C-alpha cells in the first residue's frame, strides 16, 4: 500500500497543469520554460527542430499535418517525452491543445521503421480517442510506411 502512495506522489510531482492558463507561445515571458525532474533539466521547445525527432517526422509535422510550431503543452512535454531518461508524465491541458500529438510523436519517435514487427501499443479509454490516435498515428504510415491498426470493442 505504501508503494502505491509513493508511485502516486511521484507521478503527481511530474504533473503539468495547463487548465487555468491559456497563454500562447507568442507571450515572450512564456516561451522558454525549464522543468526539472530529478537531476534532468528540460528546456521547452520553441520549434519542432529543437526536439530530438527524425527528419522524416519533422517533415510529417510540417508538411502532412501542417503544424507551424509546438503548442504550449507540446513545447513543455515533448522534451521530456523524447529525451532519455524516459519517465512517466502526467500532463493536463484544454481540449484541442495538442496532447494527442505529444504521445503519438513520442510513440512514433521510438519506432524502428526497419523492424517489421509490432512495436507500439496505445490503449485508449474511449472509441473517440482511439480514432483520434489512429488518425494522428497515420503520420507514421505516410512517413515510415508502417501499418497502424485500431481495434475497438462495443456493440
């Protein structure tokens, strides 16, 4: 029981809460943010090029998905998601802020396109979110020529 509380406390210490602040990255006081977890310092990404992602994924973000720059939640969390040591992360932001792109990009960045075997599994609590994840994961289809499949339950 004590281990469960320690795990919850550790996850809570990693939480980012963006629900009360809707500032844009255009605000100069808000554009560079440093986050510390343990001994690791993460600096927010102003551009997707600031992240450790492949040129293929960068091209997919700009050309296929037509992104211009990371949203606030993406600029704060993607450096943590994409940089070792990989840690658990809890982040909260409003609808449409880019959270799905964060975990899909984290998933796709760890996939080896040369390995013809299943490498990622994303379990979603709702059919709607599963469909959204598949739509974003199809970036991997176009960039890496990989297969993305959605299995959904229900009647």
